[in-house]
C-alpha cells in the first residue's frame, strides 16, 4: 500500500497542463497528469504520464478517455515524447498504453520498492 503525497508536493511535481479527471455522479473515478521528464531545456518536449482509474470503475473506458484526451493536450502543448513507467504485472495499463501506440523501450529492474519488495517497471514511450 502506498500513501498519496500531500497536495502541495503533488501539485508542484506536475505540469500545469494535462491534468484531467473523470467524474461520475460528482465522484472522481480517475485522473491523469503529466510530469516533466527533466528540467533541462533539451527535454522540454518530453513528459511522463501518470494515470489512475478507481478499481471499482475499471473496464468502462475511463482510462481510454483520459489517455486519449491527455495525448490531445500534449500535441497542442508541443510535447514530442510521452513516456510511462508501468509495473509488468499491470497488464490492463500496459494494454491501454499499447492501444495508443506506446511501445516498450526497456525494463528497469528493481527500480521501485512497494511494500518492502523490489519491483521492476516497463518503460514505455510514444512519439507524437
């Protein structure tokens, strides 16, 4: 289990554009946000996408709608590469990203810790 960061930290770590939520009956059931890949100017068009759909609402096209819309925002904002880091066991997220043309460019071994266990992540990217 992980704890959500406080709002100030989360807000400061995300870009000002590409923050979208999915809402059903006034309840937020999903969100997507973009983070800068690097502070260096040469990477100004590279972002990392983070997306989450409430488990009770998965399988209803929410992730598809969020990712489709944030990719449209990325094109408007001049982003040229969108990347995602996804646990290899998260088959639905891998499939969602592949549906939109993301490709696996590598596997980072033991890069994350979750509940005291080392985790690999699949590094995916999409060129716009």
